[in-house]
C-alpha cells in the first residue's frame, strides 16, 4: 500500500493510493437462475474501483460447489430438488477478494433416475439365421459382453423419445431378400437393428447389425459383425461347393455357430443362433436377443438362440420359424433352394424407476403394457410404436 503526505492549510493528512500488491474488491452479486436439475447460472458485476481481477469464482451454499467464468457463471454438479444461494469472489495474482453478499435462493429441478433395457428388432432370416437386435441395459447384463451401462438422470416434466424397432423381414430368394431389423431408442440410447442372414443368390454374407447375421448356405458365406457392447457376430458356412449348412445369427450373449457338412446332404447341418442375455428389469429374469438358426437341407437344423431366436429349417422342408416378438430375436434361416427365411422378432424398451420419484405419462403413438411395480420401483414395457414419455411428481 502507498501512503503519501498531502498539505491542506496548516495541517498534513495521509492519502492512501492503489498499489500493485493490492487484491481486488468484492464483486456485486446479481441474480441466480436455475437451469435444470443439477445446474444454475450466477450473475455478478465486477468492482469498478481497486485492483483488477483475473478470475471470478461462484460458490454454492450448501455443498460449496464452485465454478469460474465471466458473468453469468454456470455452476454444474448441483443436487436435484435442493435450495441454493451463491456468492462470488474475485481473484488476481495477489489473492482473493472478500466474497460478495449471497444471491437470491433457487431450487433445482427434480429429476428421475431411469434404468433401461433397449432391444432393437432382430434381423430377418435368409439362408443364414438373422442376427439378434442390439441389446443395451443398465441391469444385470448388456449385450456383446460389454460393461453394464449407467442409469440416466432425466428431468421431470420433460419429453423423452421412445421408439420400438420392428423386426426385419425374411427372404433369401430373388426378388425377396432378408432385411435388417430397425433400431430401438430411448432418450440418448440407441440399440442397432440385427443384421440379416445371407441370401441364396445375392448378399451371400450375413449383414452387420446389433448382432451379425449368419452366412448363406454353401460357398463360404461369411457371418456379419455385431456392434460393440450390443451383440456378437454371425456364423459362417464352410468354404466348399455343396452340402454345407448356413451359419447361425449372432446373439446378444454369444456368437452364432458355423454351419457345416462333409460333402453329402446327409451330413449337412445349420449353425445354431447365438444365445441372448437374461435381464430382470421387471423383477423376473427374461432372456432377450437370441440369434436365428441357420438353414440346411440336411438332418440337423440350426437351433434358435435362447432369447427368441427362430429355428432354421431341416430336410428341405419349409419349417423354419420366426423370431419371437418383443425379444429382438433373429429370424430362422431356410436353406432350401426355393424357400425364404423367416421374419425376426420386434424389439422392446423397458424403463424402471423409483416410484417415489415420479409417475410416467405415455404420449400418442406408443403401445405399452400397464405400469408394473416391483417393491419400491415401477416399470413400463413398450412393445410397439414411437412417441414421447415424461414423468411428474
């Protein structure tokens, strides 16, 4: 601090001037505004007198959550449904100012914590089995051997999209070819539709998808790839000329098996569909997203993977089966020379939340079961359509 003498009449007074070693003066607090369940903005005005500040920091009460920036400062990491006030201090190389006075009180929005199971539609069967729909979950297991996903924290009185993916169609013989399943969606979570099974006279390889489709019968059709953390790849048919069964479609829990044979129809076999995974989001364990079995003209069909996968055909008979609805199961492959594979199962979206955190409203366009309960939790199962959902206290 600099002190200098000033002559005034017959007396001398001391005047205090600014110094390069001074700290800044405290800012003037402005208005705090909530911006969601876990954030707020805090306005302030920097002091016009005194040393300049280089940084401004807002601090919450309670919790001492801090954030820096220019006015208004955005503070994140707050707790939902909690009342807060804020102060702001200025800082320069010499230290901090005193804190401003406290802001007005704000209360952050309420939120609901959502666990989810999102399964896409399975891939249609060709000669190869259709791959299962991709599976993403925050409970028990997720697809593709990935790490269990984290629950979502969503605002009350806000719309979030739900889409239930349709299963792919079966095919295999011109002009009808098998198709991938459709994606299922909840909020920011998208599960990828299952890959179709390889066809007889085009698209020999199984397609990529949430889980990959199985390769076509004969000629070494390759299985398609799955999607990381959603599902596994489909099986191949063995590279050779004739009498080789088609590959099974991949499942959320395991890869599809290869088809095979030893050069005679009597030895030909279709690959099994990969198994799905068990999830108990409704309180009971249910297996979802099994791959479709590969087709064959031999005596051993490709079995469908657990979790709704359709079976492949056997003995040149049109007896393959479709994937199960609302499991994301792949369609069964049909290895006969004049028959198509089967349709896949549609997907499903199931949401689970603490009953005390809110009540769900389902918008137009969605088909859903009645709201169920499991102890202190509620859950909702969506089986078709697309639309919005929201929660309120």
